[in-house]
């Protein structure tokens, strides 16, 4: 058996093993798994919001707007071609409503939760007797006065 082939084979196996270990370290980190869960939940939340807009809000808008099919019936006819600008307007309204719902949920609701957690973490515990004494000494030293001598 050729020793050079054996060394080359071991080197390739070692590199493949190292690559596999790096991939495991990356793929199974908590952050990557949290991100994957967030994407899945975000997709499900997006479907809920889209259904709210398309199945509830936009049909109500269509009732209020003139036309055969509400906004969906709005079209331009140019040289025999039909341009359904009503559907575009519907998608634009859909986007604006989805963006509004996400803004309210992410910025207002989750922001309120984050602020509450930060405020709880920012509460400073009261000073101990030793800390109070050291604070008084520091303040006296800054003012240039010597502390009163007790007998």
C-alpha cells in the first residue's frame, strides 16, 4: 500500500469530519433553532393576517366600493388589453393592513413587553450600610472637607 495515498485519504476524511463538526456546531446552536422557529411562526402568523385581510376586511371594502365585483372589477382597457388595477389596489390595501397589524403587534405589543422587562431589570437594590458609608466618604473627599472626628 502506498503511504502517500493513505495520508491523502486520512486528510480528506479529517477535512470531511471537521466540516461535519462545524456544520453541527452551526446548525444546532440555539440561535439558529430559535430563528427557524421564528420563521415558521412568522409564516403561520402571516397566513392568519392575510386571511383576515382577504376573507374579512377586503370583502367589506368591496361592499362599500362601486362596481360589479367591488374593487376587483376595476379595470383599464388599453388596445384590447385588460389591466386589472383594482386587484393591484386590493393588494396594496392588503399590504398596508398587514403592515399595520405587524406594527401594532411587534412595536407596540412586544415593545411594551420588552420595556416592562427592562424596567424590572433596571430597579437598583438599596445600598448596604457599608456602601452608604463609602458613599459618604467619597462625597466628603470630593468636597474637600475632612470627616468629623469622633472621640
